[in-house]
């Protein structure tokens, strides 16, 4: 940590940023200066166990040695060419990612929202070129309480008024149905439907896990209707739930999968649209692009992420430690916790509102050295790095118990 950082405390730094930073976030009052593994340290030297992991962007922990090494080596060689030229890291990254996800083609982008926007464009292009939907009539069915990003198109089909209000007019062509409701989905799908776009688990909504058979039902319905199944795995994918993809908890293969967050290893923004050749093959030069998408640095880090997942170690850790997480939360039901939903190392925890809002509970945990984030109301989410140890996880659960029962 540098001397100037030590000279300025958290509160002073927070006050300094307020006049110059747009107030589009309301972060917890902690100023992180360094991190390693599952731990972060603030500017005053206090340590915290990170139980949020950058909304799953840090699945492999802070500064994983293999990922940092890959970034350092690439920084010494080449960082950007744009897609105007080939570079020597992109093809290998795409091949490895396609193999990991069992798909044919990869469209590299940067952020999760870009992956969603790209998936929307691909689905519409497929509807016109392959399905034969009349021009400008394609529709996409989405789920209520979704979170797919913050662009104007995406917030246009959000049901969160905080995300929507003041940002219209919105892009047409979307139909919203209740999540986990196959009957409503079937009623919304018709001959104009290009795709059904859903999260296998709704993260921002509070880690909502659909009923067994829902994802398989979506797959069968879209197959019968002749439209695409697009799975947004930006938060749920890449090991978080104990499988490489969350859809793998059922015998389901979507036409298109959207990836992001953990794909960049917590080092650089990396996202991708992966899918069948029939679908992604509809794009032609000039129809879509990104200056930074698939850049050499991103490809190097992304390849290192894929290499970590190819071993299966992190998927196994998430599954095994997920049992610890579920058992620990189950023991707190009736003792401050009124309910929870968990899959792998990911949980939404509903706290008794009488004990405080999700924000208040998060602040109390922060003061005890554990970092989490609220979602809505009195719900907090837990998503530690997949590198967390059983001892660290049990310690965090013990701290949650202390905060709720003291």
C-alpha cells in the first residue's frame, strides 16, 4: 500500500469522491486498497472476507496467480489490435471456450450488457434470415424480475422501476412473463418469437431458483415453437453453481449462452456469446463488432480462466462447499433468517425485516469484517470466491449468526 493511501482514511477518501463521481452507486462505506484470494484490505489496514466476489466476476478470487501471470505475460507482448487484424491469442481462446461450453462458435465482447445486446441482435437476425419472421416484427420473451444489464434496450424490458424510470422511450419487441411459469411462457410465444431470454437463476432478484423441470420445459417449448433458447449465464455460469453452467443442473442445451463476469478473471472485462453455428453463423462482416472485443489481453486472461475450469476443480469446490453454505443457512432459519435459496456457492438470504433492511445487515457484517451486498428489501446475497476455504465460509456464517442474534 502506498504512503498517500495510508495517509488518507476511508471516510476522507469517500468524501473526496462524492463531488466528482456520478452518484449511480451507493457502495458500502469501505475503501479497498488491496486484495488476495478471498480477502480484501482497506486503506487503513483492516481485513474483510469478501463474500460477494464482484457479483461473481471474482469466481477465482482476487489476483489468482495463474490469471495474474497470464496477464503479465501478455502485457509484455501485445494488448490491442482491434478486430481489423488477426492476433495470435483469439483463435485459441475461442476454441477452448467453445469446447468448455459444448458449443460451435464464439462471439467475444467485453461486458455482460454487451453480451446480452449481442445476443438480442443475433436472435433477431436469426429470426429474419432463418425462421422467416417478417422484417422488424421479431419478438423476444423475457422474465419478470430479470436483470440483464443497464443499457436502454435492456432496462426497457426490466420490471424494476428504479432501473427504468426516466430512461425511456424504450426499444419495442419484448414480452414479459412471470419467471418460473411455463404456462405463461407458452401463451406469450408465437410465430414472431425469435427467442426466449432467461437467467437460469435470477441473481439480482435474490438468487431465485426455478422449479425442477422449468429449464427443461423452456427448452422443449422453444424447440416446439421453432424459436431460440438464450440463457444468460453471466452471473450463474463458470463454476458458480457447482457446474460449468447453471443449465447443466437439468439435461438442457440452450441455443445460445451469454457469458461474462468470471470470464475476465477479475482482471479485465471479458464477455462472450457462445452457441450453435446455425445461430451465430448468421452474422456477416460489418453487421456487428467491438474494438476491444476479443483483444489479446482479454483472450490471454480468458484462456487462463478456461484452463482453470477445464480441470473441474472449481466446479467441485462450489458443489462441496455449497453443502456447507446450505447447512449453515438452514441452521439460522428461525434465528434471524426467514428463508433462503442456494445453489453451489451462491445464496439469497431473506432476513427478518424486524432486524433491519438488507443494507443495514450488510453494514453490520462489514463492521464485523465480512463483505456482502443486499438485493431488495431485507434480502442479502452471498457469493464468495470459489477459492474460499471451508473454515473461512464457516467463519462468515458464524459472523452472520452473531449479527442476527446479538
